[in-house]
C-alpha cells in the first residue's frame, strides 16, 4: 500500500473515531496518517536516489558503481539499488 493510501485510510479512521466518539479508532487513524507520511518521504528518497544513480550510471557506466563502493556504500545496499533500477 502506498503512503498516500495509508494517509487517506488514517484520515477516514480518525473521522470515524470522532463521529463514533471512539478514542482508540481516532488514535489508530492518527498513527496510520503518520505512517503514511513517513512512507511517502521514504518513497521520495528512494525515487531521488534512483534518479541520481541512473544519472551517474549514464555518465560513468560501470565505473559509477565502483565509485559508490569506494565511497563506502555497503555492497548489500548497492545490490538493492541495482535491483530497484531493474538492471
């Protein structure tokens, strides 16, 4: 589920909790909203990282990955980024 969807779901829960005077449902809605906002920020960071990696890869080819590794980016993270890029 996307961050936007989680945030919307949280708003609905919070509103339902307010109408039903249910504090638990209201808190759950606020939690869902917060989780949705965090998810959106993470999605944004991942998208930016993918864009930068694609740009680096276009300019430097395979050398770009070696540079990232030499700069201290751990290999498992490089593998995940590589897979995210669909290459």
